[in-house]
């Protein structure tokens, strides 16, 4: 057997985003998804992941950045918690009606 690595769910989500070659990552760190944002930030900072990491001031802004990036043609990713998803509610309907492809991890 080759090299085997055991990881938790938050790390699996981060590696999944990396393998899908996301181009824009926008997230507001909120427990329990903080590990996802931290790991992706490290990947972008080290050059392991060729993406733009956008720090924002709220969950609402995180989804707004993802919508804008998606409309511009980039692969967009965000991660949030159930509470953060509630804060995104206004833009969730807009994103779905505009049919913008956004990948979102909701961690609880």
C-alpha cells in the first residue's frame, strides 16, 4: 500500500477544493469552518494552490465575491457554517436565480 493519509472532514473539503482547481476563494472565518479557511489560505500563500484568497468582513460579502467571480468566469469556492448560511440568505436566492456555479461547504 502506498502512502496513506488520514484526514478530518474540514481538511478533506480543503483538499477537494484544491483538486478542483478553484480560482477564487472567499470566506469569513466562523467556527466550525475555520480550519477550512486556514488550510486554503496556507495553500494559496505557499503557492500550492493557484487561486485568489479574498478576506471579507461578513458572510454576506463572501457570497457576493463568489457571485461576482463566478459571473466573471472563475471557479468560486466558499465555506461557512449554518449560522453563516443564514447570514447569506439574501444572496443565496440571487445566486441560484442567476445560475452562478458556486461551490460551498457548509460545516456543522
